[in-house]
């Protein structure tokens, strides 16, 4: 097989392996308009925190009893308001994500201790 053809095939395969456009777990980055959302999409460590937060939230939402689910949703709404209050401030966003993740990790750890 000629080298230019091999190179073209390799390039085509690598193009197909390229990751999709940036997306945080809880919202599409291509539609981000709010300053906090734009900062999360532009800052990989914040994006990673958002992915973890959304994943933990979804897991807890599916395993907590109804009363716990309602509190989880209410707390998440309050937290989202706090996050929005940070605007595009990376340090503020990092702090609010770290605080929320600490809570979600703790709730999940307590739930896991209860066993089946």
C-alpha cells in the first residue's frame, strides 16, 4: 500500500477518534451563556468538578428515598444560585464546587455504609 494512502487512512482514523466538542456533565458548553457556565467550560479543572458533581448528584438522586431526593434537589438549586453568584471568578467557583463535592461525597459515603 502506498505511503500517502496509509497516511491518509491513519489521519482519517485519528479524526474519527477525536473527542466531541467540550461539554460539562450538567450542561452543553456550546450553549453556555452565563459567566459561571462559560468559566466552567473554559477551565478544565472546573469542568472536571462539574462532571463529578453531576455524576454524584445523579447517583444520589436514584438511590435516596423520596424525602432525601427532595432535599437533594432543593440543596442543589440553592447551590446553583451560589455558583451563579460567583460569575466567572475561578477561585470562587472552585471553592463552591469543592464545598458541594464534599457534601455529596459525604452523603454518598453515609448511604454506602448502610449497605444493602
